[in-house]
């Protein structure tokens, strides 16, 4: 017996779409925003991304060469009229690139190109696609013979067009971290050299190490649980910046708490637990219990906001730091945003936010902003930054389309970034991003 | 072929109606009320009519788990079996069984129970339990067995005393065969409790009755006939539509009898005006097709012509001296089938072919509608061929290439079409109308519903 079709697989760190997006969008020189670790990390990441973009380009060339080889085998070194049609989701620029490369590859086999009237062979290449792949089909017509058909296929990656963003007071930026088929619940970084990253999914906490510009699996720690996970599964992962080797990270899932420890090798113990989850990362000592068979927090707050220790059940919360205390915004299960100021529970009727919000310390404006999800164009959600002026949050950035449905939005350790997880409808993958804000000029 | 203006309008309208992602996280609770046209007499997955409409697999999957599922990209994913292995010849497979899963009557889903269920579903396989796994031995290499096991008829069921019990996300609360089905969510479902508390399904309702139920607020989800989707959009209804996937075509009852017979079949295939059939009769509710698999799934459908060529049709017809009239049978309960059959008879007469439509089952040619059975191309092709009474597609190369390479499906489909046993006409779009409170709607590209992910905005947390 040999092991076959299905098992947990290690995915490449970032797919083509992500590579291209990063290359287009990310400005890695963000003054004052990144620690030396982060700068090193992102430099490494940029190198990795550029390497991967190059690798992807080579893959295209491979497919073009393969199809050219099949066509040349069928025709021999004759004169040819070549027509390329695009029936796929590839844009015109990529289609033109493929056509040019195909011409080059065919010419290298000794084929010369003439008009359809003069050529011995007429070839029509159609760039098509099926559910999983690009399918490139060549119909070869020679004389009065019935056309012969050759085709090649290659895995499909979606390339999303990116529109340049107009100037705004603050700019929301995204950096791709990781993508995989399994639902990603949260992602955390471990400072050091080499850089490390923890990814929480329904089955495990996986430790990755940056090596030669790629994330490599170092260790996968299984999560044990006896109750089935709820359908809209959520989880929280926090690296303990103050921890020693006996307590390196914490993971919370519905009804389960896991504690990570170790030095050379990590270990993790998980137990059934109704312990409350921290909200607002490691910066605010606010906790709340999670309804273990559902997808929301119960609303019981500890230690509470001022005198308020109960709130409506909510999906997510964001702190609004004030001079001597913090207010809290809650995206409640009733679909409304509630502001807890320590005394009153005010419903913010004008806010039409989604159910995921998170605090972010940008240093811009008042220093803190709230990121909130909302409906974007088509099947894509958007994330937008808001600044609290008085009690009313107002938009502080233009919305960022994220290319899918946001399934998690958590403030990262230290608060200077937010981890967003997006379910990409096109690829079916879950993609984790790090969101930061840069100040306007 | 460029889409016409009206087609484009429909396409745009429907694409605008495609489910937007949930703006909020799903809510729990509530009862979804559904009305459909199908009226199954049994819920037993092994008895499911293989030529039935797509609703039956969608219903079946609510109650019965399969060992494997197929995702929206046609790839096998774990179901009741979290992992599987095969021998190098792809004939002997071992599927581990997920621990701690129970049937709705509380008994464990054991490897013995799974083996018994699969033996009922496919007596040709040798199936037996081996510890916490199930071994399946096939008669021939079956590299696509995981995708085959994702078909609804391989739903795992416990059969006792004439009753069937499943282990899916919903348990049967009330079952009036052919009339009503009430389902309640299982709190302990291994894949996570469904968001809805319950689903009530009224069966055997005409499209008109369904729409009235929706308008009166008695249903939250109803089907829409392919030819009514555009009208429903224009009326401002909330319509969700899948890519064209349901095959509609002609199937000859016999193999080719002579060269002349082949010529006449060629003439028939060439004289049918699929484009106007789709634009006028279907109001853009489908796509002209020359293949079994829809183009979005295969990537090569454009290689098979669909345009009418009356001149060539008449040439083929004129090559035959004596022409016997054909009878064309259609499903009398399907109003769309009747008008399509009549249009085909009209097209045939234009080419000099004699054709009489009939609502009886015994006919030279049948007009058939078949839902797309799987999102795995090879499994879909095999199932369609089996359901239509055609020879199974053959592949003699490396079994692993069977599904991995679209050129193998192309070769197999070409061979099926060259047999001239069938004439593809259209791929029909499946559509539904939803109440404003229905959220999280998901429909796979093959038109199957995922009601376990639906939630109601009015549901209590």
C-alpha cells in the first residue's frame, strides 16, 4: 500500500496572485513603524516574493514551451499562421505576453510565420480554463485534413487587478503572510533570527521558520478537543512577549485553551476550558468568555469597562484608548455597534460596520484607530480605518478591498498591526494578511 | 460566439444577484422554509434516482454524510473519512473512518456500518471493515474513487426496519413521502452545528406554487425555472444563479444502424438552432452546447460546434434516399421540455427530416435533462454516460492522468459524441429565489445547495 490522495500538505507560502499584489502594493520603507526585526523580516519577505514572482514567470514559460513543442511535433518546421484567442480570465496584457512567448518558442523550433493565405499550417491557440487549471488548446489545420488538437494545462492562479489608491489622510496597507486551504484562525510572529511565525488552524498550531527566503515548517503541534468545532470557527493566538520558555504562547478556541512552551522544540498542551479570551491583544487586560458552540462572545467582561461588566453578545471588540482609560466599541450580534464608555452603552446607529473590528496603534492622528470590515464590491469585503473624534468614529482611510470574505480580524501583539484572514472565493484558499496604517503626507 | 444583448443583460443581472459575502458573521437559529418541485418517494441515498434533478443530492447531503466530499473546484476533501490510501493499481482502497461520529439514533458510525451501507449502494464492489477502516476492492482501476464516493448515492446510511438513519448535519423530524420533509439541526454534528435550527421542505410544488409561496411569505427559498430567471430578476426578486450546468440533449434509443442512419443523425445535429432556442424559449437561461460537460468545467467545449448549419444538414439528409419518421419523446410533466421538443421537430422539418413529438416513454429519441453529477470531470463524464445508457469512457494510460489532464476527458468525450448516440443541445442554468432574510447562501457551480451554511437574519443568537 502506498499513501495516496489526501493528507495534510504543506503549501507554498504565497501564491501567484499574492505575489503580484505584494509587489504592487507594499511599500516596505515605513518610517518609525517597524522594528529592526520587522525591517529584516520584511526585507527577507520582499526577496522571497521577488524570487517567487520570477519562479512563476518561469512556470508560464514552461507551459508556453510545452505547447510550442506539441505544436511543432504535430506540424514539423513548416510555415505557420498563428492566431491566439483568449477565452479565459487572464487579462489582455498576460494574453499578449503568452502570445509573444509562444511565437518565440515556435520560432526556436524552426517554424516561420506567414499570413493564413501563404502558410502551410494554420494554428489557432485558445487560452481557456476549467475548474482548476488554465487550459491552452491548439487546433492545427494542415490542408484539407481534419484539424488535430493538442492541449496543455497549468494550475490556475487568480490575478486581481489593483487600482492605484487616491491620496487619503491615512493609508491602509496589506502584507501577505500566508495562505493555505485549511481555515486560518490567527497568525502570530516570533521575533528573532531567523524569523518565526505561528499559524493557528482548526487542527494545529504550526511553527514556520524563515530560511532562504521561504517559510519552512519547523513543527506542527496538534490541537486536541473532544467537542466538535462550531461551523464558523474562530480562534485566537498570542505570542507572550513577557514569557519565558515555560510559557511562550497561548491559543484559544471555542471551549479549548492551549499553552505553548519549550526552547529548542516547542510543546503544547491543550485542555477543555471555559476560560475567557483576551480581547484587544496583549495591550488591554480585558477578557470575555466565548460561547463555545457558537461564534460570538457572551458579553461578560472582566475586569469590565469602568462600571460596566456586561454587554450585549458581540462578535468582536476594539479598544478606543483615552487619556486615563479606554472606551470599547463592540460589533454586537444584534448587528449594531455599541460604545461602552464605562457608564453607558450607546448604540452607534450611523455605523454600518461588519462584525469584525480591531484596534490598531498607528501613531497617526490620535495614535489609535479602529479597523472595521464592510461590504466591498462584488464578492469582496473591504476593511477601513476609523478614527474616534469625540464619540463618533469617522473614516480615516479609504476602504481596502481584500479580495474575499474576511473571516478573522485580530489586533496583533503590540497593537501596531492587525492580522486579517480572508477567504478567497476565487482560489478557495484562506489568506492571512498583516494590515498597517501609514500617516498621510 | 458573442453573447447577444439580451443574453448579456441576463448575465449581468444574474451576476449582480450572486450571493454577496456575509457582511456580518452568521447568526444561529430559525427555520428555513423551502418549496421545491421534486417529490421523492424515498430518502434512502442508495435508492436516489440517478437521473433526478439536483435537488435530491442537495437534500441527501443534509441527512447523510459521505466518506468524501468534493469542493467547488472539484477536488476531493475529507468527509466521514479523514484520510485514505490506495494500492499502486488503484483497485484496492482503504478509507479510515472518523472517530466519535454517531448516527442520528445515537449508534456509532463504525467501519462495519459504513461497509454495510456501501455494499448496499454498490453490490459490484467488495467492501469490508478492517479495524477502524473500510476496504473497498473495485473490479478495475478506479483512480477517482474518492470523488465517486462523494456522490449522494454513496451517503452512509443505517437501514433498520424500513427506516434509514444518517449522520449528517440534520436529522429527519418528519417525513411524508413526496409531500413534506422536516429536518432539525444536530448540535453534536462533527462538522459543526448548522446555523439553522430546522428546515421545512414542501415537496412536489410547481414553479407557480413555489413563487406564490415566496410572495406570500410562506417560503424563504424556491426554485426558478431556467426560462423564468430573467423575468424574476426584472421583477426585482432576489435571484441566485449557478453557471449553466444541467445538460439537455437528445439521446437515441439505439446505436447507429447503418451509414444512412448516421447521416440522418448528423443532419439532425446540424439543423438545430440552439442559439434561438436559448435566447427565445429559455430567455437566456442556458448556454448552447455541443458537449456533455459544460465549458466552464472542461475548458475545451468551444472545440465542439453549436451553430446551426442548415445547408450541411440538408446535404447530409439528401445523401439518404428513404427516411423513416422519428418519434421524439419528452417528459410531459416538464413544460420546458415540451416547447423545446416542438422546436426541435420544427428544425428537423426544415432539414427535410420527419419527426413526431410524443409524451410517451417509448420513442426513437428522448429529450433528456441531466444535472451535472460531480465537479470532478472524469466522474461527471462517467456518470452522465451511465445514466444515458452509453458506454463508459475509456482511458488506457496512467490512471493518475485520468483526471489530472483535460486532454483525457477531451478524448473520452470526443469518442462518446462520435458514437452519435446523443446530440447535446444546451446547458441550463439553475436558479433560486430567496427571501430577504436568507443569508450565507452558497451554491456550488454544479447547482447543488449548501443549506448547512445558510442562516437567517431574523434568527436569534
